[in-house]
C-alpha cells in the first residue's frame, strides 16, 4: 500500500510566527534503536514516543465521552441543508446540481445522545458481542455517530464491504443498492442500518434481499432511546477499526488498528500543531474510510472544535455539483482547518496553473511565485475562496499501516518539498536499498528505504499473516517497525524528503531503471495532461504512456487551430492532436532533464477522465496501476507493436517529434 501525504491548512495567524522564527532549527535528532542497522531519527522535542496527550484516556471511546462532557453546549457536527436537487443540461448531457443552504448544527451533548442511542439500538437489533460491523458510506455526520456508537459497544468497525465477515452493515441508500446486488456473496450479513429513509419505498430492494433486516437510522435511534443499554467499553489494545488500504497494486489488505494506535497518532498531532482549540472549524470531505480523515475527526471532536461536512464535488462555488450562483461548502463554512492528500492538492494546483497558463504573462509569474512560497494559489482556488491565500500548508507523511503516524512539517518550517520531522509518536529509520542505489552512507544526505517504528505502528493485516510478516518486524527491544517501500533522504535538520518508491522503479530490457512516479510528475506539467500513467517493463527497451487529455486546454487549442470534431473522443484520436500533445510532453520532459529512456516513445490519448468511481484511481486519486494496466491492456499491447502495423490515427511516436 502506497503512502499519502497530508496537507493541513493552519490558521493564518501563524504566518506571523513564521517570519519571526526562520532560523535553521533542529527538528529531528538521531536516536539509538534496535533492529536492522540504519539511520534513525526521532522528533527533537520528545525523547520517548508519545502515547496519549490526554491524561487517563486510553481509548477513543473515553476520549469522546470526556470531550462531550466538557463541551456539551458547543457545536460539534454540521451538515448543509438540501434546498433543491436539480438537473442541468449542457452539450446534450445532463448533470445533477445541488442547491445547498446553511449549516445546521448538533451540539456535543446532542451528538453524545445520538451515539448512546445508536449503541443501545445496536444491541436491541441483536448485534452480538465479538461481532464486527461495516460502515460503507460517504463522509457524513451519521458515519461519525455510527463509529462512536460502535466504539461504545467495543464493536470493531470495518471500512469496506468487500471482505466482510461482519454481521451488521451501516450504509447509505446508494451503497445499499450496490450491496443488494451482491447479497449472495455476503453470507455473514444479517442486518443493515440505512442512513437514508428512501429505501423504505424501494420494493425491489426489500424483496431482493429478504434475509436482511433493514432498519433506518432514525428508527434505530428511537429503538435505542426507548431501550437504553449500558456501554461495553473497549480497552486500549482492542481493535477499533479494520481499515482496508485501497491497494494501488494487488489485493486490498485490512489493517487492524487498536484504540491505542489511533490515540497515539491523534496525540502526536495535538502536540505538534499549536493552538488547536475550540474556536477551530474543520471542513470534512475526505473519505472517512481513510485513516487521515478518521484520525482528524477524532482529534477535532476531542478539543471542542466543530466539524462541518462537505464533499469534493461541492467544496467551492465553482465545484461540479454546485448550482450556478450558489455557494460552495468552504465559502459557507469558512473553515480554519482541513486535511488534504497530495493528489487533491496537486489537482487544485494544476487546475489553477492550467487556467493561469492559459492567461499567461503576469498572472503566471504571480502564480509560480505564490506556489513556490507555499502560498498555494491565487483567486479561483479554494484557498483563495476562503481568503486564506497566505495560510501555510503543513505537509506530512504517513500510511494506513502506521495509523497515519509518520512525519509532519511544523508550522514554522517554510521549506518546500519536504514532509517534516518524525511525529512524536514515531521513529523514522532509513535502511540501505543497494539494488535501487540508495545507501545510508550516501553524501551529503543519507538515503534509503523508510522504516517507521513506534506505538502508532498497527498490529498487522487481518487474516494475512504472510504479508504481515513480510513488512512488519519486531526488534530485539520490542519496538514494532513497518517497512514502507518508499525511499527517502534526511536533511541535516532532521526533516525527511520522499524521493522514490521501490515498487515504482522498473528495470528496462537493457538494465536502465525508470522511476514511474518521477517521470509522471514531470510530464503532468504539460497543460494537456489531466492524468498520465507511464508503463515500462523488462521485455522492452522503451516506455509508453496512457495520457488522459485535459479537455479545456485541448479544446482551446483545437478551436484556435480551427480543428472541427463532433465530440471530444474524436478530437483525441486525431493525428494533429497527438502530435500537439506529444510535443508538449517532450517539452516538459526536457525541462525536467529526463533521460531519453525515461521519455515515453508512444502514447495513447484517452478522452475519459480517471475517477474513483471508475475504479482506476483510489479515493485519494492515486493511480491503481494494476487496474489501469488491465483495463487498457489492448491499448498498451498496441503501443508495443511494431509501428508499421498500427493505425497511425490512434498512436503517435514521440521520437519522430524528437527528430523533426
Ligand atoms: C472487546 O472485543 C474484543 C473482540 O471481541 C474482545 O477480545 C475483548 O476482550 C473485548 N474487550 C473488552 C474490554 O471486553
Ligand atoms: C446491479 O447489477 C446489474 C446487473 O449486473 C447492473 O446492471 C446494475 O447497474 C447494478 N446496480 C447497481 C446499483 O450496482
Ligand atoms: C435466506 O436464508 C435461507 C435459509 O436460511 C437460505 O436458504 C437462502 O439461501 C437465503 N437467501 C439469500 C438470498 O441469502
Ligand atoms: C483576483 O482578485 C483580485 C483582487 O481581489 C481581482 O482584482 C481580480 O480581478 C481577481 N482575478 C480573477 C482572475 O478572478
Ligand atoms: C497501543 C499500543 O499498541 N502500544 C504499544 C506501542 O508499542 C510499544 C512498543 O514499541 C508497546 O509496548 C505498546 O504496547
């Protein structure tokens, strides 16, 4: 499972502090650890790993209950009122648009009551001790309530339905329809709790899955309220969540996280982001099935802050699903904090950059400057939309397997391209990877595979001992280590930089190594690229690429050239289009000083974007290489056929551009 990076917007007030404390500060220091020899660094402010920032609290259930008692009358969960759902048509296609109103809030006291009702209702429905529950829904307030409800009954929550072994599934109507379709494979499921009431009028659903009892969230609340049951609280070492890594390669694996694991990460973030407090407002829109979002919402709920729910498609005034002339989530909520994963940040940046590039000139210079200083964006982006143009972005690095523990760049670190020093709950060690050419003796910076140790490291994969033993190791001093497969280097101040990924390095036929991610990042600078996957293998001496075309810039180019076409896919097939895109890729490759063997020799231009719904990218928009390879296997095969025998309309040879 690959990594993700964390971006958190920190309130603007800290920009003042940035200016005052710019001196080179030692943020990580070497530490003596056991296990495989390597170069190990811990956070400079904490000599031993932090386990809990809250005295006497050892589980997420205790943490939440304590916070609800202290903050009873304050706002906790907010959801926007749905005013209308409308269909809009453009270019003969119709799109659903939402007209959303103000946030409606539930206080800590009200949420706690719902959580207790949920927990009691679960018992009344017949959910037994030791059985697991799955939550399968978009990020929304019912998700959070169900999660806390399960924690109060020591019920382990599973975050995907594929490999269940659960008896209760908590889901939305949309997800319920999907589940009903595969009910034959879900033989352990006995009951469904549906967050939307619409299912009640769906006759096919009720008859098609007759063995399930389906209860609405509101009925469950009533059931629990009328039949209260004492909580059955978990211990720190009990498994809180089995979280499936989305698996950019291979089968998804369930990572078992204890209450202690998640608490250690939450505690570490608490100690490192200063001034977090009850005046903060957090915009929740990432999938809750992602550890970053789950940990973040638990932190926010522990400190008396508010969580306003949104979605990636409604974030800004110009987001796809927002009805023209109405406001996006960020504009209405005015958050002070949010979490992001790099693919989403990159998308925002690329979106802004491509728009700005099209305008050119002064605006472009301004943007490049702004981005270089981490000021993220100018008008039009969501940062701009909140008037937070100069908010610093804290970058972090973590994995599901380390319970999002890893590194986090401190608010007063103005540098770019690094992910910060180890969190107080983690020790980061680099170990030699000689095949890849990375050694801890490298100068000036030690380099190697990143290995993460500490109380945050999870207990392993669910029912997959082989894979667990392969990547988790316990050393002679009892410290647990996770081997990430990522390659990094340490700067002199103890901050980490991610430089490569073991899996993404492929050896070509003549022995050259190609780093897929590096080349893709370089080529996606082209304004015509919406997404790109480079393919290389040891049977060929050159690489090829699948390129998802960026519709707006390609159409703008076509109209300037006077090229006519009936639809976008036809434009993508045209030889002159391929030539234009190839030339642009080559320019990007040259700017990034790529080696000749790293530049794709042939490309296939695709007109349909890769989305999480299509299954080609993860929820965090990372490429699912194996799935993409399978989906486009014919196209890839054609890219490798000798050029005489292929249709020159669908393929273009970059090297002929290079020569001409
Ligand atoms: C919580 O549930 C797990 C799994 O069923 C069980 O092993 C553990 O003993 C329970 N914890 C407590 C405190 O009852
Ligand atoms: C259910 O399955 C049918 C046939 O396999 C498919 O056409 C339909 O789209 C599926 N519905 C959902 C909601 O997944
Ligand atoms: C429902 O349960 C009956 C008896 O337990 C079983 O024979 C049948 O296959 C089940 N139906 C479905 C759709 O799972
Ligand atoms: C950006 O903001 C400035 C000042 O608020 C405004 O004058 C300018 O028109 C905006 N530009 C765009 C492209 O929206
Ligand atoms: C909560 C948890 O799993 N704690 C463990 C963290 O790791 C240390 C050793 O590194 C164990 O002693 C803890 O039990």
